[in-house]
């Protein structure tokens, strides 16, 4: 193989389909380039392309292929089920095989993530720890959020309409939305409907704006994430103390 050939392994940080097959064949001796190209055509793996059109696979592409091939060989999953499992994994959700050997469909997951906690009042230290977690955590669909939190469709719709639950541009909800939904459900049991909770949304937006302003205009020790976590935990502590003081009068 001559230097500069597009099949050179590691070129542009990727592997050609031939080198991918070399990595897979110990575990999957029957895998072929046609099989890999078929899985690409089905949208299950998306290698990069060089200007000349050669496929370049990343390490995560190879692991994705291992997952697919294992699911087909050991669990007899059809492509539809594999696609659902991959979509769930891409959104940070765990996929656990059911007794039937099939993963739970993404809209009926039997292992909702995250488990609802919604401690009231919020613990500033837990808020700080959560804020310091890596980005790209679980993203839930509406049905997944309802199941994880135990709220019904009317309450879910009301929380959306009053801005307490907000989906991102892809229509998914952050992991923290479960805690919001659980807290709203508990408050509804005491007669506080979603329309009564709008002031909480407004107050949170004002606090977010204040934190953003401080981070943009003032310097401090630590990374931006660490400073954000410190400010958020202090805001939660202040809010909790003010409410408790007011209720104690």
C-alpha cells in the first residue's frame, strides 16, 4: 500500500471499510463489506466520506457495528428494533433486553431514566453536583417523560402550555424535566395547578438571566461549569431560605 493512498489506516483519523472488517472478523467471521454497506444504507451507521468518496469509519462507528451485529446474531433483533435501541442510546437512555430478547420500545421503556426524585425543597449540593455532570445526558420523548414521572397527558400538556416543560429543537426533554413533572404532580395534589406555577418559571428565567450576566461580565476562579454550579447552588440556598423564613412568620 503506497503512502497517501486513501485506504491508508488512520487517514484523517478514520478507518477504511477493509480495516473495519479486520477488526470485526474475529468476533463476526461472516461479516462482509456488502453487509456494512447495507447497514449504512439503512442509516444505522454513518461513516464520513473523503472528497474522493472513500468511507472513513471512526472508533465509535466500529463499536456501533459490533452492537448491531451482536444484536442480530445473539438476540435475533430485526432492524426496526435495533434502530429503536440505537436511537435510545444516542439520546443517553439505557437499553435493557426484555425477557423476550427484545429491547423495550423507546416510547414504552421499562427502565425510565432518570428515576424521579424531586426533593422539595431542592438540595443545593445536589443541584451543584447535577450542574457539574457532563453535557449530553439523557433526552426523553414526551411519552418517556410521562412514564418516568407518572403524570398524565392533561397535566403534561398544561405544564407545556405554561412553560414549565420545554422541549428542545428536536422535540426532546432534558433529564431534569422528570423532576419538574414530579414536583408539579405533587403540588397538584395540594391544589396548585400548572397555571399557579407560572411564577416559578418566571423567577427561574430571571435567575438564569442573572447568572448568565454574571458569567459574561465577571471573572472568577474555576471553569465556567464550576462557577455556574457554585452560583446555582447559592441561588437555590437563598430561595429556600427566603421561602422558609416567609412561611415561618
